[in-house]
C-alpha cells in the first residue's frame, strides 16, 4: 500500500448513527450485551485520571456495574488509576530496573511503549472499594514481538510462586496470563528474565455485567501522536488497538495541538485519520468527538478555531460531538481563576475536574447538559 497525503473520507454506509448517549441507553435496556466497553483517547486531561476520568468511571460503574479495568497501559495505567488499580512510571514502587520508555507518537494504544532487559520489572496493585470489585478473571499481556524469544516471569501476589512467560513472534502479539487471583486485593508483578521485551500494557476483565473503561491516553499527546500517514505505523496501531474491545470511543484531543500552534486544518486531518482507523477495526462502534474548553494559556488558536472545523465534519459524518466550552461558560478569565490550575492548562480536580466529570456523566447517561450536543 502506498503512503497517502491525507486520510480518505469515511464511507457513509459504515457510519453508526447512534452517539454515546444512544449506545448507553440501548445497553441499559438490555439491547447491547452484558458489557459496555468504552475506550477514551486523549491527552493529559484524560491520562491524568484524577482530573475527571476516575470520578466519572466510579460514578457510572456505581450505577451500571463494573466489568473490570480494561486496558492498563504501561504509559499511564488504568482509568481507575490511583484509587483501585495503582501503577505509575514515576514511582520506584511500581516501575524499575532500567526500562526504556519510548517517545510519544508510537503505534501504541497510549502512544508509548516500554522496553526492558533482564532485571526490569513493574507492578500493578488492586484495591477494591464497596462499589468497585477489583477481582479479575481474565488477563492478557499485549506486546511487540521482535522475532526472538524473550522470557519473563510474573505473579499475582508476593506469596504466589513465579510463573514463566515466553514472548515470541513478530509484530503485535498477546499472551494470556494464567492464575488470576480469586482475591480482589491482588498485586501483579512482571519481570524480564531474558531478552529485550517491548510491551504495551495489560488488558483485564471480570465476569460481571457493567461498564469497562480503557484509558488510551498520553500526557503531552497531540492529534498527530494518534495518527500517522505511514501505512506501516497504521497497521501496527490498528493491530494492537483492535485487541481492546470497544463499543464506544470518546476522543478528546486538541489541547496540545493548541499549545504547539497546529493549524486547525491539520488538526482536523489528523482526527479524520484517527476516526478512519477506528472505523476499520471497529465498524459498529459509536465514535464521539469532544472539544476541550479554552484556558488562559497563550496560543496561536483558541479552541473555538478547532471546534469550527471539527463540529461540521462530525455532524456530516454522524459522529457524536460535545463541546466542554458550554459546561465552563464563555468567560474564560472568570472560570479560569477558580477551575484551572496555576499552569493555566489543567483543571483543578475539585472544581474544573468536577465540571468535566459532571458534564460527561450527564451527556453519556442522557441527562440534559444544558448544551446543544444532540446527535445530527
């Protein structure tokens, strides 16, 4: 396949008309299976789960049920990171031994991979709460095969014997992790024994009915980190993301495009390419585009400049569309002082983060948001 300069438009016949609200309503009515799988693609607003995502998932799961953690990427961890599934690259309690972390823009669910030689290790701890049962019944490791045989070992608790794990093959691969614990408060540890393994993350589930949210997000990422015109890059990205089941995609990118001065036309082209890839691997999924609100950070383009090109295309393609500017209001200076942190970029979790979580909750569950975010 020859490289292309721009993504091809999505065929109208491949479009799923229902947006996230309609898909959620169908699922709640028992028309869409036992589990509603949601993948959230974004930048630090999403990757830093404390800003809004953790609160949102807990709130929805408390009402609809919890079907497991989904994708736990080795870049930024789980959607319920920090509370129920603890993992971070910035702490030597969870990550050590000489891993090499890739640059942004890799063909990976969360835009990075990690590579480790013998001695590299990582850990994911689970802590249940009254409304969130962190028990898992199925788990798999997603990795990038190098054509050689790499040897790892893992265990689900310090008291459990190590289990050997061989990684083979080339390109995107997955391997099941046996011996999932019956206890909810497990501590998964993975170590490289031989070779030079390159890993994406874990995918985990349980046997319960409910919502399962996978966090596909990277701090610092712009739209170009989730779409490259290179066919080989696209092939790898689609191969690994297709291994993470999704009924609904929520995409919130643009904040770093604004910071980097990316032209709106280029931003739109990148999002179009991302949507086109998702349509190839999950043609029946509901795809929803969310525009972030403005902040007082200096930039060449306001977020409204991106919204002006994104919204008409989303409506034309019958995609879900929502604009957080409506939730925050038109007066940026007024809300920034109380809702945006001193870096002039990220929301304060207790105020701005709450506004975002509340907005998403009302939008997804079909409660009025006070905004005109109706499907076309």
